[in-house]
DNA sequence: CCAAAAGTGTTGAGTATACACCCATGA
DNA sequence: TCATGGGTGTATACTCAACACTTTTGG
């Protein structure tokens, strides 16, 4: 790839000069290029179900449609940095688990301009930690993954990719730690696996498998609930190493 | 993500106006944005070894360095389309297997400008099919994956990601078909698995496993070589379905 | 004492791996 | 005839999935 070489030889294109984006008129000598954005599918557990966070667009051709929070990448900024900035803007969350998933570049995905979107997946331990209002969007809301509304852009596809990535990571990595508070019970952990993988798992086999991975640490107390008290666990500091399951 | 809303409110940045890219000066009212490029790691088998195709950069701060072929995405063009165009330009290849791998966006990855690069992996059945000279690059060359030279940009990292993706696909999908001619022997197929996974595989177990997947079709003839003639196989039309291995 | 969740153990099926032997060809 | 890769079979270890029983609490 060579920027300096291509920059001059490329023909100017007019095809993206429709819509609202043309409010900004490039200089005659400027070559028009696709823009870069990031969009993040944020997941959390709530009521033993996997949910994801959506906002309602406020402007543009798709105003009032639901979408994942995101925005344009600025010059000098990393992609991860842009995703974190947008998540903090939209939901007031910092230092969360973030992972790049896929890039969407269909020129017609955004009716306002040609925008290449780098999609991210993010995980937080408590849905309640997300601020629902923001400067940029009217209101955020948590939706059950199985019952998402119609989404703007290609975000329905994005949701599928992000979920697929989450499932894959759950099978081979200790990613579940990012969906849990510091301490939890074996039942809490199994809820994650069951709702993300969308299938029942035998309680006893799950327990045995999870303990043999040696990722968990048994803590002294018990959690008291409606029935027999449950052992409290925490994830060990770090294993960094992938492992296998199921 | 909302373009119309952000477009005006974003501050202009000067940080990327060093280097050769500043030959193109944006208009005063134009907002400077990161550019989007695609870069493709092209793989093929040669002498029972996995190789990948590199070109030498001709201009810019990294001229004469080796890199994967790629270039800027044009407005109105899909990412896949841009990758295919660049591969055809660089190596004269069309209708090849192509898969998006990862996007790299570190602002300092290209000393000439802030360029976000969407990385692709491509596979072809014959290394010899690639044209080595091109309009854009001096000469292409096939390198053993285990012995790559120093690469420009973050392309060493790209190579790692692409290889990791290839390994993963080999385990669960019939992606090997894209590295093989229409007909081949069990030995040819095993060469791919061994060189991509970088480990020896028991010949008899490999054969049994591969045949139970039911992806192969036994063809009538035999391939005669230095020793006992080998059965000729072809991949069945399409299974589309993922499967598991090892 | 009963319902419901937590904790512990066993067993059989299916899969993966290691390995032995014979076959067909060119040199 | 021998070196080399091709073709077929078998024994064993291991993992996975199905399932039974007991324990501990709250109501």
C-alpha cells in the first residue's frame, strides 16, 4: 500500500456528494475519501439473560432508528481509542472489555455518506452501570439479544457477528469474567454460558469442566438465597492462556 | 453513529500534516479524516510449504521495504472490492478466495498519513498463477511463511493474524479447497495441514478423519509419481457447513 | 416437610492417538 | 531389491454427555 503514489493519480468521484454530507464541500484539489467510524455492541447480563445496549439516532436520514453507539474516528486516534471515547460519551463507561469484531464497508450502508465502520464488541459486568442518557443520543436502552428491534445501517448484521464472536470466546477463553462482578456463584457463571450459547447445559458437567480449567478461585463465604447457600467464586488473576471447552 | 451531527462539530486536527501526504492540502473548511486502505496477505502452497506473496514499496517513507499488496479504498467501493482490485493490480489474480481478517488503525502505523487498513487474507491454488511484476510495484515474490523479511507498516502483525485465521479455518472448515487445484491426492491435502498447522500429523489418522468428513470425492484415475500411484480426490461441490477436526 | 437450588459421583459412547502391516512403483 | 510413499486395520486413552443421589436452606 502506498499513499504518496496513489494520492494524485486517483480520479475525483462525485458519487458520494448527495445527501446531507455535502454540507461540507471539499476543496477542488482535495480527493474525496470514505470516512472511518467505529460502532460498538455493548453486552451485559440482566435477569440471567444476555442484553445489549442500543441508542436512538437523532439526526441524518436514519434519525429515530435504533443503533449501536459509535461515531467517526478522528485523525491521530487509534480505533480502540475512538471506540472507548464513543462508549464513554454514550453510556459513561470507562475501562471496559473491548474487542474488534469486523469492518463493514458497503458504500450504501449509510445513506448520508460512504462510511467504513469498524465494529467492536464490549462487555460490562452490570447493565446498571451504563448511563442511559447522553449528550449525543436521546436515550439508551437494554434489549434482550433475542428480541432486538429493527436496527439502522447494517447493525443487525453487526449484532450477529458480535454475538458469534462472544460465543466463540466463551468456548475457548475466560471471557466470561468480563460479564461478572468480582465474586459470583457457579449458577451465575452458568447463566452466562446458557444465555450466550442459547442452550441448556448440564449443571454437574458444567461445574466439573469449569473447575478443571483451574480459572476459578473458591472464596471463603457463602451466598445465602432462597435455598441452599452457594459457594462464592472469583476468577484468578490472569491466565492469559486460551483453553478449550465443550 | 451519526455523520451529519458530528461533521461540523469536530475540531480540525493538524497532527497528520507532516510527511509527503501534505502535498495534498485540504481546503480550509474541509475536516481532515483518516484514510481507509486494504492490504491482503496472499497465500499459496509451493513445494509442500505455505508461502505468501510480498511486494516492494516504490514510494513514500517506507520505499524499498517489503509489504503485502494493498491501497486506498475509493468512494463508492466495497472493502472486498477494493481488496480484489488491488490484488488484481499487483498479481493479476481474479476470483480468488478472500476473507477479511482485522483492521489496523494506529495513527503511527504509516509515517505518511493516518491510514486505517482493513486487512484481508487470500488463497490461491497455485503460486505460479501470480504475476510477479505490476504497474504499481517493482516485483512480487513468494516467501516461506516461516522466513518472512522485515515488513513495512504493521504487516508483520498482519501476517500473524492472517496465519492464525487460516489455521482456525483449516480446523473447522473446508478452506483447504482454496489452496488446492481441482484434483489432488491425500498427500497434497495433508501437506497443507502440516505446513499451516506447523506440526506433523499421523498419515493414517489424517486420512480417516478427512474421509469421515465426507467432503471429498474419490475420482477414477490414479496419480503416478516416483512411487505407488495415489488415489485422486476432489472436494465435493459445496457443503457450506462448518465441521470439526482434531 | 416440601420445593428448589447446591454439591458429589458413576457410567457408557464416541473420538483421538499411537502404532503394525502390506502394497505398488521407480530407480 | 530397496527406498519411498500409498492404503487398510486395530488397540488404547481420553473426553463428553447422560444420569442418581444427597445436602442445605427458606417458607
